[in-house]
C-alpha cells in the first residue's frame, strides 16, 4: 500500500459502485468548467500516487490492456475525492478511452474534452492528445482531422522534451494518414526518415511499427518485387520484425502486425485462410482507434470473400 491506498487492488475488477457514481457525476448537470476548476491538491504523497498509476497504465497497455479500465477509474475517483494534480488530465483521458470503447460515447467525449482543456499548459499535453484523438475522437471527427491533431501532439512533445509521446503522436499521425489515402511515396519517405532518426537517437520502441508500415507501403507501390528495389539498409528487414519472439513482442505491435497481414492478404489476394482474427483481441483490450477499426473492417471483407469462395465451391460440387 501507499498513502493509505491498496495499490494492488486497483488491478482487480473495480467496484460497481465506483463505476456508477463516477458515470452519474459525469452525466450530471455539472459543467465542464466545474471539473476543470476543481481545487488543486498539493499533497506530495497523492501526487506521487497519481503519477504511479499513470506509469502503471503504460505498463499494462503493453502486457494486459484489460487492466487499464480499473486503473483509470481509480485515478478519476481519487481526483474527485482529493482534487486535481498534474496527471488528472491523463486520468480523464484514460478513463474516456475505456468508456468510449465500451460504448458510452457521451461520457467518453466529455472526458476527452475535459482532458484536453486540463492539459493545455501541462507537461503531459502530448500524451493527452495521443490518447484523446486516437481513442476517443474517432467517434466524432474525420480521420484526416485526427491525423492533423496528432501532428500537433508531435510538435507539442518536441517543445517540452517528451520524446516518447512525441514519437507516439508521429507514429499515429503517419498510420492515420496512410488510412486516409495520403500519397504512398510521401509516406514511404516519411517512414524511412523517421526510422533512421529513431535509430540514430537510440529511441527504438517505434522502429518495428514504422518499419512494418514502410514494408506494407513499399509492396503497395512496387508490387511483388518490392524487396528487390533500393531501400535504406538501416531499415530492419520485414523478416526480422515478423520473427520477433512472442515473449519479446508487446501486444500492441503484435496486433499491428496482424492488421498489416490482413490488409496485404486482401490487397494481393493471398493467404486469406491463414489470417489471424483480430476482432476478439481488439474488443477485449478496448483498443479501438482508426487502425484497429480498419483492421476489423478488413477482417470482415476477408470473411465475406472466404464465404463467397466456399459458397461457389459448394455450388460446383452440387452440380
């Protein structure tokens, strides 16, 4: 425990009463300004506790995203009980992400709005933009607008020295631009330059994701001969990415690789029967954002294609 808080219990299923009371407060007649202008908490132990939960969200996003709902709810409950801290904007953003994925769009949208306003002069602004724009705003904003917001988050992170959130926003911006149909040659160069920059600066977390997107784009441009064309030797080869051991690959990267496989299987009409389903994992982990939504869409198209082929085959046999 810490500061009177049993931090282990936050990983358990959250009490129904906490969920009900929190959602009731967020759907009450209280204005957004009421939440934004709550008193500030200066108690050091509580500030540390909120930062600890924020770091815990990062950890469980990688190893078990289903735990984020309970952690984020606890952060919001503690904020209501004790007042605002520098990580309260993240508390609202994380909980908004979770309730949006669970279908409560009104509360999710309100939480996203509050989080963005709270983060305006915060060192966490880049982080908040990444979460809100990718995991909440897709409900009400075009993908093009989300991509531009992530670019704003990228520049905000650079200004305050938040390298991780800055790179995260740029990765989200690039993948969303890809989904929006931006010029592939431009995106290929963007990926190549960012991979080189990340490697040179020893920030390698996003290198596999950018590299996989690079190879998907390269194949779309050059077709089956894409590997024989000239590529920057610093870019990890596709085989080295897809063969990363399971115990060394975080869930978000694994999901991204599977979605890329779905896209290429449909685009090039190959290995459709070997595609891995992503729908159940996306829904279980509440990872709803533009890329995963498109991944579910492609899985549906492949399912229809496989069903059509099976139907045609049965017709041929019956005749």
